[in-house]
C-alpha cells in the first residue's frame, strides 16, 4: 500500500502554488489542448449522462467541470489547497452542475468505499507523483462497479522526444525516466520527485481487467514543454499531429509518448 502523504508533501505544495496560473498556462498551450481533446474524445465514448465519475488529482477542475457539463455526476479529488480552492470557486459559479469536491490524497481513496463509481479518471500524470501504484489500483478496483472503466493518463519510462536529447549531449534529460527512485521535477520553485510507470506495470495491479485502449500522447507531436519549438514550426507540428493520430496505437510507438492513455474495464464478476 502507498504511504499516506503528509501535509508537507512537496508535490502538494508545488501544485498548490501553481493553482493561480494553472488554467492560464493550460489555455495558452496549444499542445496541452491537443492532448486534452484527444483524451476527452476517447473517454467520452465510454461515458453516459447520469453515470458516476471519480476524478483523481483533478487540479483546478478543468476536466471535472467539462464532464459535469456532459451530464455526469462527478466527484473531484485533489490534495493541493490551491487547486481545491480554485475548484470550489468554479463550483460557486456553476451551482447547476452535479460536482462534489473532496480533499483526498491518493492513499485515502478507500474513504469512498460503497459509492460504486461507473468510471475513474486521472489526467496528465497526476499518478506520477507516487512511486508505488499498488495501493491506488487496489482502491480503484474496490470502487468501480462491475463493468466500470478506469482511464489513466500517465508518463511512461521512455519518451521519444527525451531520447532525442542524447544526440544533443543532454544525457541527464534523455535518461531521467530510467533512474531508479524517480527524477526531480520543479514547479513554482518547489522540487519534488516524479516517478514513471509503464502501462504493463500499471495493468499488473488490475489482473483480469480488459484493456480497451492504449495510445501514445505526444510521441511524434512535441510534448507541452516544447511549445516554443512548436510555435516556430507550425507546419511541421500539423504534419506530426496527422501522423500521430494514425500511429499512436502501433505496438512500437504506443509506449513511447510523453504520456499515454490507458483505459481498462473491470470484469463483470
């Protein structure tokens, strides 16, 4: 099981500090928008109005409110005070939406026992903030109804764009995902450890689940942190988008994105 994060958890502090500018950063980055839309397009095919969705590490609620607008009953969790404050502010502006907000860290998802969610969702690498996914996956299994789905966007241990850095002599960036114990990330001046999880390692924690989707995100298309490069080469990026849409599920590529989307269905039992 995962250790319960303390209130001094550096990842919690880092994302809390970023909360005031998080939505603006998201809106200004076309590469983030492209990835987010691809994820939404895929998972919306599985969701239906009236179903119950649990979002883990919901941030400022960008996805949570989107899904609530589509008619889902959303429970949005996070543990960063700044992110929770942003979500509560949005909820006050949209009292018509069926969305509840909970200050719940990864290791305490068991508090929702008995709720029977239809779907669990986690976007943009929130699960990369913990080294061991066994506890989270155990709780997801306990919370999902039979036939329910979990859709997870996670950073794998290999990224094609980062391996390219080998040819530029940037060995630290190229190999950081391979380090045992994770690699140091820095947000708003707060360093914390980022851990990388390949899809086969994630799926091992949910034996018997049926894989509905495994697709690379930002494998050929530059990842969001390369926005300056994308702005200099818009024609190239449009071409890479078309190629990634065609090839993102190829066995040799789908594990080599900056992120990947893994969708699993809980068996009927």
